[in-house]
C-alpha cells in the first residue's frame, strides 16, 4: 500500500520527504478546517442547543471563526518539519492550540489533528524518553494555559465543577498525546528492525557473492594449474621430438619416423589426459554417478621419470629415508611439481642431466629437482614463449594448498633448482610397517 502511494507520488513529482510532508500538511489542513466547520455546525444546531452550547456560540464572530481556521491551517503546515525537527513541529502545533483557546467559547474546545500527527512523528523520529517527556509536557501546558487563555466554563454552564474540568481535560490530553507518541514509537521501532534486517540480508548477500567469486577464482586457478601441468609436460616433449625429427628427416629417416610415431602417441595421450582433466573439473551435476578419473600419486612417479627419459632427458633418481603415506592432495602436488620441473628442464635446458632427489624425513617429504645449463644445439631447443610462464606460480600455489613450501631459483652453474617440502601427516605410517600389517 505504502509502496503504491510512493510510486504515485513519484509520478506526480513529489519525491523528497520534505515535499511529501508538505503535501501531507496541505491534506491535513483541508481535513482539519472541514472538521472544525462541521463541529461548529453541530454545536450551532438543535443538538448543541440541547446541551446549552448554542448560546455560547452566539458570541463567536465571523472574524474569530476565520482566525481559528487560519491557525488550524498553520498547525497543519507545521507538519512539513515533522521528520527533520519533530520536537519543533510539536511545539508549533502546541502554540496553535494555545492560539485557538481565546478564539473559542469557554464551553467549546477543538483538538486539531495536526497536534496528534506531530506527537506521532515525535514517537517515530525522536528518542523514546525525550518523546514521552515532550508528550506529557505538551498535554499539561495545553490544558493549563488553554484554560488560562480561554477561561473555563462555569459550573452552571457545564454542570461540572471547574476542578473536575481541569482534571478531566488533563487526563484526556495525556492519554491522547502519550498514545500518539507510543504508536509512533512502535512504528519507528518496527522500521528500525526492518531496516536492520534488510541491512543484514544485504550484507549476507554481499558476503555470499564474495564467497562465490572467491570460489570461482579458486576453481579457475585449479583448472589453470591442472591444464598447464598436463599440457606443458606433454607438449614440451612433443616440441623437442619434433625439432629432433626435423634434423633427422634427411640424414636418418628411420629415426625421424620413430620420433614422429612417438609424437603421435604423445599427442593421443595428451588429448586423453586433457579430456580426463576437463571431465574432473567440469561440474556435470550427475552426483555420485559422474565418472571420475584417478589422480596421479607417488606410485606413478617412476612412469613419469621413464616418460621423461624416453624424450632424451637424462634423469637420475635418488631416494633416502623410509617412505610413508601422504594425503592424496599432497601426492598429487608432488607429482605435478615433478612433472612441471621435468618439462621446464626439457624446454629451457635441452640435453642437460636432471637429478631428482626424494628424502623422507621424520617431519616432511623433500623433493629436489636440479638441472644444469643446456648443452644441446639451439636447433633442437623449443622456441621461446611469448611471455613468462606460470609454472612456478602454479607450483607455489599447489605447495601452499597442502601446507608445504616451494623454492625455485637459478644455480651458480647456470642451471635451475626446484625444491618442494610437504609436511608429514601425524597419522602417516611407514610403507614397510603398513605392508607388514596387511600381511598379518
């Protein structure tokens, strides 16, 4: 209902709170003047004569009636201030009530609706305790000064003692003003609670959107790492073998054909691996029925090293310590770092020997990959990339995700060193001990 009214006011060009309050004041002014005239007509009628009021109105001039209407209109227009200065608005309507007192006969009183609207606005927009105090003070001042300025009706006219008139008027004014303030306080409190609720909902929505954005970025990063590791490893080998085949095509056709067959096999394997990675990363929505491919583990490292050797890379592996289990994510990290390091050595240092050292310490697993400078002719080396790769960044992110550390730096001899450390989980058991338990 209120939203419809606001939209209609906006359509009429009344968009600001002050403009809407001014329109409210104009409407209240028209209604109040109409109500005042109706009361005068009622009191002047035979019904008023029955209660002895007609004789009292005979002395009310046309000028007094017009002046009373002007005061009532002024009270209503004070509602323009009800949001910004609610206390001032209430004070102005009180002054209007006091100005009405001497204009009306002692027998008659008129409570302008603007005063009640002002009290309601004080309850909505002013602090609670000051609002209640202002309402009580307004009621007392209006009754006492109103009787002083207008003069109480005599006991003979009303049939009620003057003291009873004062107490009755005071109780009535207190109930009226305090009731209006309490209604306004209820409405104001409800608005505040709704505003807080909307703010919380908006904050929760912003946090949800931020978390969703973070999840999207994390997923994109994971996809980038997986695709980079798979593609870079295989494609770098393909590039090296293609360069070798190009050199051998005239001098040694058989070896060139062998290289081309290797390239074809690696191409197929690359496509298959990319399909597996995309299938894992894609949210198919099939739940538990969605197919998933096994991720590489430490058990797949020997095959990875053999594949690197098949491309012509001289790989020397050294292991120290008793092997123990690692979480699947940590094993995948070790595998991908080895894969990326071997691909980088093949790409940037063709012909160089690569040393892979794996050390199982009590607290962590350390994997170190070293290679020297390139010693092959430049023609066999793959072409330089257009810009810096993201392999080191991806390896570092992988290490951090499993609580490990990665160091990548150039050695003094012109080669490259990559060292990955992965913390050993507390529940990890040595591989030999685990095998013995299974045998028993």
